[in-house]
């Protein structure tokens, strides 16, 4: 590791620990080097989209605090700074993260992304969406596109544009085989680390296989089958249907079940470039689902105590930087210095897409769904037919 020589390189700035805030600093370092988010905040686009009517938001306070921090890190000539303003805002809107206790970095990240989404939600008034009832025999891509459309009726923001994908959940009755299908959006993937016994190496692919494995639920989790008209034992399977431009993966290193509590220290191996999710995305994709890793939140220690650091890929230096609160070091050489057993949260950027697409109801061709482009073509054709019909009617009335 080589010390970073100065603090003038954009995006390379330490964050001082203000009392057990390493969880906050590590999460922020990864977000600070999320390039489309950098562009969004440095150009002040958040100021144009703050939703002051959303009771689920913070009236723009967290968004503005994040925007100010991005601006300081990327434009000011400093080697480190104190994120006091963000902590002050958190003391009001996310008090548990400003109480001076050691918190979970992923839980903080989830809170922060959710707060940013609600602050910057372009939907001023969320409509009620009635779910479709009964068996749906349409093609799955059509069902998923409708679910995405309904989601966008209530939730549209820069966070949706960048971070959100779609999961398919299938519940199957073990008696009659009735299959219930549902599509839900996700902002990050919580994937389990498989039992390391009898394994020398666990890979990210192993974790994804564990995440998408079909699960037979216990008798006390019986489900009412609409075909049997009785509560039945079921199997449940979750698959990745659509992947976002920025994919966040949380490796579930902490166990809290009755049998065992503690931290899983197993090394999870993964490539830093061209991480291929083709084998784990069951829905049709507009681009190849290949990613480059650009950020890692690390956790050293145990379930009850520890320390967070971050690794981020600097676009300006084209190298990895290790952030330990206010201290920074450049990482060179062996990738094993980057992929370690401390890796906890991964940030990946899709390398097969040219630009990130704003999600809106009026532009379905920018949705991640293949069928949405066909829907847009049908909308255009229908509009042209209506226009021609209107012209014909006008001409007839003239005659």
C-alpha cells in the first residue's frame, strides 16, 4: 500500500471518526465514489427534486446534507473532514445512527438510501394500487412489467433509477401444485454465506446459489392455497428477475438465530471485473448482466464489537483506495489485498450499459423490461392511428 500523496484528487478525502462513526464513514466512502450519484449531487439536481410533501421523507434535510458532503469531498482541497452536518441531521431523523453507538454499516446504508429515495421521490401524491386477484396466465415478462409500472406510480427517484431491480417470488402448494407468482422491487440483495464446512473456498456464485435455492417451509408457515381452499405446506423460491445499474450486495455475515449467534468469517471469493450474473438472472435482460466491483465495506471484529473500513475504486487514479476513517492509502498489486474475509457489503456497476435511464411512466422503453419497448411501439402506433382518424374526421366534416 502506498500513501496517497495529497488530498486534491477528486473523491479521495478521509472522514474523521466522531465517536463510533466508522460505520457511517465506510458507507459514505462507497457512495461518494458511485459515479452517477456524484454527477447528480455535484450538479445540484437534488435541489430540483426535493419532495417537501412526502411525510416519509426528511423535507430534503438528509439529501442536502449528503449533497454538501459530496461537494466538499469532490471540490475542496482537504485531506479529511468532519461529517458533523450529516450527523446533526441524523440526530433528528435517524437518531439511532447519531447516538454514539456502534451501528451496522449495512443497516445505515439501507436507512440512508431509503431516506434519499423518499426525499427525492418525484411522485407528489402516491395513489392506491389494487393488486390483481386470481391466477394470472399472461407471460411472466408482461406480469413483471405491469408490477414495475405500478411500482413507478408510487416511487420514482434517482435511487430507483440507479439502485433498484426486481425479484420474482414463486410460492408452490405442495399438495396440488398451485403456483403463486409475485414481482417485487429491491434496492440491495441480502445473500447468505453457505455452510463453510467441507469447503476450502466459498465464492460469490455459491452465495447466489444459496440465495436462489428453493426452500420447503415448515408446517407452522402454512399458506392458504386458493385452489385447495385450505392451508397447505409450500415451497418458496426467489429469483433475480431484473438487475439495476448499481448493484449492492450484503453478505450476511452475522447470525442471530436460536442455534447460533456470531459472525461468519469465511472468505467469499469474487472477481473485481466482469462479475457475471447471467446464471442467476432468470428474466430477459436488455444488457449483459456483467459488473465491475467499485466499492467494498469491510468489517473487522466480532458480532458485538468491531471496526468498519472501506475500499473504493478511484476513477481519477484508476486504483483502489483504502479508507480507515480519516486515514487513506492506495492499494496496489495483489487483488488478495482487496478481496478479503472482511468483505461485508459490495458495490458493483454494470459495465454493459452506456448510460443510466430515468424511470418514468411515460417512457417505458427505458424500463429494464424487454416487453416495455414493444408496449411503447404499440403506444406510438395507437397514437398515430388516433391522429390519422382525427384528421380524417376533420376532413369529412369540411366536405
